[in-house]
């Protein structure tokens, strides 16, 4: 298994863990009714504003731990340059990720023009944001294994 494949697998697992653990933490600490309230957007705003930096910091720490543990286990350095294949894989995976998020964004507008509660908009944006990252990473893994 190549270094890039290992890095993508670690990123997939860490992304799922970070999102799941933070979501459980936020829901358990939410005030009663603030999640489904049609007029209280403070829960959803704080959920997104806290999720972003928590996710970024956790992913940086996990990446550092991965690089160190991979170096100890395999005595293999992180590749210092990206070749054309790495760039093509990243571009194709980013395109898939963008498609997934765009579909989610369009679907998130539906509750705003219908009689659905508006918190569905936030739920859809958060879920499709997570899914777009996950699908992009899975696409990277697929392209690294099968080729572009």
C-alpha cells in the first residue's frame, strides 16, 4: 500500500470519527428544543462555527501523528513532491466532492421554499458537507488503486 493510500485511509477514518464524536457531543449538550426549533438558529450557527476549527485542528494533529508513526513503522518519509498522477487524482476527487456538495446545497434550499422546517436546511448543509469530504476521500482512494 502506498503512502498516499495510507494517508487517505487515515483521513477517511479520522473524518468519520471527528464528525461523529462532535455531533454526539453537540447534540448531548444542546438545550431542549433548540435543535428542532424553527426560529432558533443559534444552535446550528454555533454547531457549524465550532465544527470547522475543531475539525481542522483535529485533522492537523492526526496528520502529524500519522507521519510520525508511519516514519517509525516503515522508515519511509513523506513524499516531498507531488507528481502529475497525484495532482490528477486530487483534481478528480475534488470535482466529485464539489458535485456532492452542490447537490446538497440545492437540496438544502428546498426547505426554505416549502413548508418544511428551516432546520432541515442546516441539517442538509452539514450532512452534505460531511458527505462531500467523505466521497472525495473515497474517490481519491479509488483513483490511487485503479488509476485515473
